[in-house]
C-alpha cells in the first residue's frame, strides 16, 4: 500500500464515523426538540443530518482524490509493507471499539433505568416516548459498532473494493 492508500482508507473510515454519528445526533436532537415542545425545529435537524450524510457519501466515494490532495503523490515503489485488508480490518476494529466506548455508558444507563423501574412490563415500556426514541437510535449505533468490531473482515472487503485494473494486452492469452 502506498501512503495515499492508507490515508484513503482512513478517509473511508471517517466517512463511516460521520454517517453514524450524524444519524445518532439526529435521533438525540429529535427527542430533545420534542421534549422542549419545539417539534418545528425537526426540519432543521433533518437538513443538517442530510448535509452530514452527503459529506460522508462524498468522503466514501472519493477517498483517493482527497488522499492525493493531503499527501503528495509518490512513486508506486514507495509503499508500506502492510497488507491492505489487514490494515482495513485494524482500522475498522478500532473505529468500532471507539464507538462502543462512546455509547456503552449511555446504553448501560438506559438498561439500569429500565431495570430499576418498578413493574412487570418490559424495560423499554418503562421509558417515556422520547427515551424510547433515544434508546432506538442508541441501539442502532451499538449494533453498527458491534458490526464494525466483529465484522471487520466484511467491512474491509467492502472498503477496499475499487475499480479493477485494466488488463495488459497479451497477458490474457497465456
């Protein structure tokens, strides 16, 4: 891998982080606006979320263009001796672990709150509608974090997929 390819992979990981974080913040803001009787602000939250999803999409689709702007072009012989799939898996695992550390405390708080509420109903039924929405958004973020951590091989294959190199004439006739 060239230094630019490593940075390109980091840019794709950043795109995933921005998308997940943007969606999570959307759920938190929607809940907060409802709690404050400011549901009219939901459109602003939706527009900001769409903006960040668009940024994440651009980062995902053009990682090498951005990487070449950040790191000057080098010759292809200037490579790092790291297998691309392995570094992608490591980055994906680290990103997933980071998400887990960011959201695990809140998830534990929700579970304790639900478990300490008296009654025979389920934990989720003890939450207010706003808390249910927050819990739903948090559950999605935790699921993605677990996928990034434990499904890093599948993500690495997806992140490194790119256009196939053109065949050199005469090589196919071997």
